[in-house]
C-alpha cells in the first residue's frame, strides 16, 4: 500500500472516530419492564429499577463484567445443555466456576427489543458465547429468541426483591407458523436478577423438570456498568 493510500485510510479512520461519543443511557419512566410488572415494579430495589429502566437506543451498548461463582448440572442437565447447542447453546456447557463472565445489551433499530450477548470463560478452550434477542411481544409480552426459530415466552414477577423471568412455554417459529411446546417437555426455566448492594448483582439460572428435579443451576455475580457507548 502506498504512502498516499495509507494517509487516505488514516484520515478516513480519524473522521469516523471523530463521530464517536460516550453517552449515558437515559431512564425510561414508562419502560417495557415497568409496564409488564405493573405495581410489582415498586417492590424492586432502587438499583434494579435503575438497571431495567434504561432505554438502550439503537447502536448503544450496556456492558457488565463479573464471575461465575456456582454451576451445577445433573447428568440429564449436562446432556440437555450439549443438545441445546443446536439452538445457540443457551445453557452452560461446563461446570467451571471462578471464571470470567460478561454481558452486553444492545437495542434494536426499531426500539422494540434488545440483543443480549453473554460470555463465560472456560478452564480450557474458547469462552462460551451465547446470543439471544428479547422482544416485547407475544402472549406474555416478553419473548426470548434463540436459534433455529426456537423461543421462550417469559413471564415477569418479583419475589423477595428479586426480579424473576419464568418460562411460560417454549415455541418454534417459521415465518407466520408458530408451534407451542409446553415447558414440562424441557423443564421450567427461571432467570433471576438479585441485587447484592454496592453496585453488584447476581444472575441466576435454574432449570427444573417436574420428574427429574433440578437439572441446571448457575450463578454469576456482576458489577454495574460504568458507562454506555454509542456511535453516531
């Protein structure tokens, strides 16, 4: 590459970088999580309300970093986690603890959902990366989409100050065709957000089956996001 071409490329990079800015995500007084919870919203700790009242606009990103502190799986849970790789691997693949964890959340262009990327370190090999999309739609008002058209209809509730996302049912969708799968075929999934104070919170994942009991239990502790970024 000639010196002239390098100079042109560097100038283009500088122009693009000049448009980058750091911004704070604004609170959304009547945000979707608050609307779904109704009066139960006020039972949440102030720190949890602040996290879930953020409006994450298109191009913005909120990131949290932490550590996996607990991960247990039955033999059946481990097999199910490996099979779930076919739809994006939403369950932990190993029982590793003391490994790094991170979560980043971005908003979609139309403002009707969020994209979540979770990354968990492993004792060997590349970290596990999980992609999913949350949309404020469907019969329960909140759905999480995985891969190959599979999704989870979620219900929100508050228990003991913790915000819980509970599976109502699973489904497969191809275009306008949607097939409902009862959650007892896979197990009831419960995701918890528990405030720990001091700008920290726990993310909990439990998968329980009516016959086989608890198949998966994972707990990761995260620190609050320091800043949000966006690109013009």
